[in-house]
C-alpha cells in the first residue's frame, strides 16, 4: 500500500511540471517534456528503491517551484511550508526558497521564509528528534563528520578534495546538470536545490552520492526540470543569439537525453521477463523470514526489516544500542551503509556467536540466528 501511495505522490508531481511546460512550450513539446520528467533517472531511483517519506516532498516542491516561476509568491510559500513536516533537512530547502524570494526582491516575505526554514531545521535536529532518541541525540551528524572522526567544519573544508577522492560525487553533479542539457544552471531556481546537493557532497556515506536505486535524487528532479523551463524563458530574451538558439534546442535536448538514459536505469527492468519472477535470493529471504515466529523481537538487515514490521518487534541490524533480541536475520550480500557502515555490520555479524546467538539456517548469503 505504501508503494502505491508513493507512486501516486510522484505521479501528482508531474502535474505542475506538465502545466508549466505546456504553457511555456506548447502542448506536444510540453507533454513530451513531462514524460521525460516522469521517466527521469532520479524518479526511477525512488520508485525502484522502496517507500520513503521523501515522496511527500516531491509534489510539494513541484507545486512550490512552479508557483515561484509563475510569480505567485504567497501560493509558493503555502506549498513550501509543509516541507518542514516531511524530513528534518528540508528546513534548509525551505530557507533556500526564502533566499530565492529575496533574489526576486521580495525581501520581507523571503526573510520570513528563511527564518522559518532555519528555525524549523534547528528545532527538529536539536530538540524534536533527540527527544525521541534513546541517547537524546541526532544520529545523522556522523554522516557529514566521518562518523564523528572529524568536525563538520573540516568536512566542509575538505568537500572539494572529496570530489576527487570519490569520483561518484562528480558523476552525481554531472548527471544532475546533464539531465536538462545543462540549461537549468541558467535559472536562479537552481539555488533551491543547493542545500540538498551540498549535504550529499559533504556526506561520507556512499548511498548519498549514488545515481542508482536511491530516493535521494527524486526531490531534485522537479527543481531541475522546472529550472530548465525558467531558463528557457530567460535565454529567449538574451541579447546573445547563441543563447536564444539554445533556448529552442534545450527542451528537445532534455527529452532526447531522457530517452537515451532509459536503458541504463531501473525502468529497463520492465522489458526483462526475469523482473517479474522472484529471484533465488528473494525466495531464500522469504523462507528464512517465515522461520521467525510472530511477536518475536528481531534485529534485521535494512532490506529485510520491512518484511517483519507487521508481526514482530524489529530493530535494524547492526543495532548500535544493543537492544535485546531473540532473532537476528542478516543479508550478508547487502550490507549497505544503513544504519551503520558495512564494515561495522560485518564485524557485528562475526561477533554474534560470542553474544549467545546460534546460526540456525543460511540460504544464499542470508543468515538466521537465534539466541540460546
């Protein structure tokens, strides 16, 4: 049901993109561009990943940014403020929208939105989330401080160097720019996406840099596609003939790029017959999950936990708080960076026998432990 809700929310986000594209470019080109947005690699990644609360932000941002481009300032703010209820770091995106309003010389309204965004972010990460945390802290600071091994200040200073240490970050920037044939960079709307991109570039967690099956890129898609539409209008009035010519080329180039990228991302699976059959790995996971009695306390790998939450008390493996659990199920082939780096999870996995847990079954790299 959550996946259906996510698909609906993302589908709704096409509406503001389509409306503005049709108004600016005409019906045929506008509809084609809307299709390119709906099939864009960032949207594909979110659909392929799993349900994530970020799905609520995609349509909100789509409508907010469209209203900004249309000059409907108060309507834009009305669509913006609910972002504070979606995810803690979106307070910075709210502040960025306020900055855009300031750039457009709506100083009082923009300053108010900036203050609301920053205050909302600070309250959420220093008070609300720590209040519900067992250690009264916000655990995700470690994602931009190398798990606490260096200060956030030095992480910011080291960010340019990290682009070359981790070329995937450069690839992320390239794909974000290239998806609209680099035209979105001409629009001041692009400032709205800067907090999201900056956080991800500074992050020490590799999923944050991914262009694959992750949810992080979805909220950037409405920003860059709508920024492209804004840029086209700006380029059309440029005194430079090359810019005016590019304004006519950019929409078609964006559509062509979207089509060209389709075989390299998740939607290519739709034409693969094997996609519609469960793999041996999935079948193995189902077998072992069935071994766990309902009502049990379980520590489970990130990709397995959701299969148990309707009938068990579940914590994510490797549980850094060492909550007492009767069962542990780990997918050793998918030790991703959540909720701890893969190396930490592997070390915990190796230590389970010494903690009183016995390996009950193993199938295709999935291990099931039970406490003696």
